[in-house]
C-alpha cells in the first residue's frame, strides 16, 4: 500500500496518494498487532503530512498562472481531439479556458469568429466562457458589440440572442438583452445560421456507476464543439465525478436545447481535474453525444 501511494505521488496524483495513505493509516490503527507499532504509524502520518503539504502548495497557488506560449500551444494540441481541423481549433481554445487561461481563450475564440470557418460555434463558446467562467455582464457586452458592428449574420445573431437570453434567465439575471429579439442587425442578406448547429444548454444523465447508480442528474453544458460537450462538476460532488470513467457508455441522455428536447446516447471521452483558474479543484467532464 505504501508503494502504491508513493507511485501516485511520483506521478503527481496527489489526491489519490492522500486517499491511499488515509486508507493505510486506518488499516494500521485498526489492526490488532500493527496498531502497537508507533514507529510505523508515525512514519505513515509523516508521509501523509508531506502529501497534504504538496496539495496545500497547489491549492494556494495563483489561480491563473502565466504559461509560456509554448505551453499554451501544447495544451491546445493535447486537448484537440477532433479530426476536423476547424472543430479542433475551437476545442483547443476551450481547453485553454478550462485550464485557467481565460484571456488567451477569449482572444483565440475572437480570432476564430473573425477568421475561422465556423464563426457561430466559436461565438457560442465565447458566450459560454463568459457565462461559465467569467462575467455574465461581459457576455451581454460582447453580444451588443457583435450587433452594433455587424460582425455576424442576422440569423447567427438571433440564434446567439436566444441562447444568451436563456442562459441569463437560468442564472436569474435580468438584462435589456431580452428586449433585443426584433432589433438585431447583422450582415445584410444573411438570415439563417451559417452552420447546421444544435447547441445544448443542459443534459440529464442516468448515472451508470457509483453510490447513486440509477439516479438521474442534470448538468449545464459549459462548452460544446461539434458533438462533444463539456460539463463542470463541482469538487464537492466528487461522488458524482467518480461515476464517470473514460470510455463509459451512457445509454440514457436527455438533451435540452432552445430548439428541441431529445434523447441520445453518449460516451465519456475525458475526465479532467481542473488545476487552475476560477474552477480550480472542479472536474471537467467531456462527453461525445451520439444519436
């Protein structure tokens, strides 16, 4: 058990190492013979304290550490799984946001709106950035900027307006954005959204594992790129996060969007512990939605 705990520690899996040492300490203290070995107990406690001190350093670190351009590019590349290069670029920007590089993610999404082949998806994820990780008021400012500068098509703006309005209402925020449905401008001659896109606002999943197996849980969708969605699970809901393992099939998913509510299946593609930024300590769950 000590070797396993130290292996976790050597790989920087400190939460797992701490859990293993706690399990070991409990075992030793409850054991009829080992509980008398004070030297062994003190040794385990000393190792446990070392792991906890390392965790404290991480938890008290700057929420948004400055990363070099090379490291930021590495994050984007590592977490861009799509075979479609256009979708992969959006996934890379979303990865930057989830890793605490909020400003860089915003700049990259703004670039993709202007120069990328999928401006509507980039714009949706930029609004999601502000709603999930930043300030909802900034999402309103961003939408008004698009509207006043005719940066997007009228159909796109109407789609984005509907999405933003519902996102604000869900958070209980009132804004004059709600009265703009009939006044959005947009590029002349562009009435329909530029992509065939269904943006999900939330999903309901039947848990397939863990102590709450069989229960249905609702999650807000934090990001979306194509058919891959990202959910943020708070650190206090560790029991729920533990129910999702990469590769797990999810046969019962109810998908909710502004256009429709429909049933689908999905596969867990990634589960990441967020190590920095405003969601530090929370879990990022990526699911590939299938029909």
